């Protein structure tokens, strides 16, 4: 074949290779973008980022739960989380809001003995954070071991929906003090303390922390007495969520020796309760805050007692179990919160994807090699057909068409780009093309066209 014919064929082959290269580059780019988009979508669905706003049910404004909520809010704000506080009647009101998905409440304080896993299947505990003693204050002489002096008296047992009211009703009924036997009043701790000191009521039961101002005021006063639960062991046997604590004589006022003797009080524990679907990173932040707020010593416990991995009413959440076992998530110990969370999400996605891609990547070189060999052997197949056709032709037949096809085949082979590793196969192909061409030329009396 003349050079004038070979040059257009080479140019056409080059253009064809460029089109193929562009098409493959475009397809590869589309596939890469699709994979990245799919990965981002899967990450957002399976492992969404934490919410920036979280709602906590606390208690009555000015109460112990509400004051604790303020401290939690300050700590979570450091990580860029807006903790909104929702006042409530108390622990039972908090649980009611947590059980209601439409309330928007994610976390709250709950008193031990007020719910169960069966009653609150969608909730989980982050552990206990403090003792909450049940304080029994009485105006006048001790009401007696059987509390017979409470008959006909006005007694504050806490507002409706509070943990105080639930526990007070249970313990009073155990001692024969039922509604009708005494007058039960739904007073908040501060209001109950004022009325008790003024003589407008005779007794008050309240669940509150030792640090509560009304508790400290009543203990120091000589107008009321702190009543001791003399059958505390029996009550704890009946109600395992209770603990027996001792208020030492004089701890309220050493100079006035208030209380004048050791007093046994019963105390449920406060749990930090969350909706089970709350983002794990937010649960870890809440546990960080609980450790900062509650890990110090107190009148009834030593340093490090709280927070504790105690599933009083509800099981511990999975993030809480990991936190108590291993501490803060590894990346959050060294990196800013949001950066650490984003990196954790990426790693969560990459680990399973890498497990799938690794064997595929190992197979890629072999598959690529098969593709290269296929392209070369396909040309070999065309050469074989030309060689067979040349053998079939009788002496004297025109073989010009075979020579033209050999030229075209040589152009295709010369424009085939392969890695150096496979160059020997391509060079062998080009040698074999020359061998077939030489055989055509040596055929006797064969016109070439």
C-alpha cells in the first residue's frame, strides 16, 4: 500500500483512539461523581451529623433540676450545641415529655423508681448523677414511729407530676396515712418551706438535693424537725431503688447543733434520661457535662461516685456503655467537637467501603491485563483470518485486497497504546504481520493488484 493511503488510515486510527479515550474519561468521571454522591448520601442517611439544638426537660424554674439544666447548657455551648431548657412539674413530667415524640424533648432528669423499661421503651439512661434525699420535715414533736400524729394534719407532698408526690404517697400509704386520713397539699418545695415555718402546715415531704436553699434553711431552723425513717432497711427491701443515707448531727448548723442527732433519710437516685435515638455524639457530650458537674465530693458521697453506670429504671444506652468502659470517643479527646464528629463519620463510611474495594483493587491489575491482551489478540484474530484467506487463494489469483487489509491491520497495531509490560506481545504481532506480508510477496505468479 502506498504512503498516500497509509497516512489517512493512521490519522483516522489516531482520531478514533482519541474519541475512545475521551469517552472513557467521561464515563470514569461520571462514575466517580456518582460514587462520591452516593457515599455522601449514604453517610447522611446512615450516620447523620448531630443536631445543633437539643431540648432538655428540667423542672420548676428555680428548682434543683432547673439549676442543673443551666449548668449543662453552659457546658454544651462550648461545643456549639444550643441546649434549650423546658420547665416541667418534675421528674414524672419530664418522663411524659420524653415518651412523647412530638414534644421535641431529647433529654431530662428523672427520679429513680418512677418508670420502667416496659413503660418507657423508647428511652435509655446515661447513668445516675446524684442522690436525691427524701426530706421529711415536721413542725413540733416527733410524729412517732407509726406516724400516728400525722392524722388530720396538713402535709405537703409535692406538686402533681413530681417525683416527690409519687414517692411520698407510696411511703405514707405504707404507714397507713392515706388521702382522707390527712390533708395532702400540692406545694412546691419553696412554698412548702415557707408555710411550714409559718405554721400554716404541719409537715412537708420533699425530694431535693442537700444544696437546696429550702432544705438548708429548714434543717437549721429550731421550729421544725427533720424526721428519721426508723424502718429504712425494710423500706429499701420493698423499694430497691431507694438508698439509706445518714445526715450527721450538727451538719446543718454546728453552733446550733442542727439536726440535734443523726437522721436516717431515704434517697432515690437521679438519672439522666435520653430518647434512645438521640445522636451518640450528643450523648457523649452530656456525659462529659455530667462528669464535670457531678464528679466532685458531696455530703453523702465521695469524689468520683457520680456519674455512675447504674441502670436504675432504664437500661444504659449503647453510647453510655462505651463511655463508661472507654471514656470519651478517641477523636473527641484531641480534636474540636464538630471536626472530630465529621472525621468519625467519614471513617465509619470508609471502613466498610474499603473492605469491599480492597479485593476489587487487587483484582484490577489482572482485569486490566486481560483487557490489553484481548485488544491485541483481537488483532491477531484478524491476522489469522487474512493468513487463512491467503492460503485459500490459488496461485495466480489477485491478492491486492489482502495486502490492503494487512496495511490497515498494521496501522491499527502501530496506534495501539499499551503499557511497557505488554509491548513484547504487540511487537510480536507487528512481526507476524510482516511475515504474512512477505509470504504474500513470495507467492508464485500472484498479482498484487
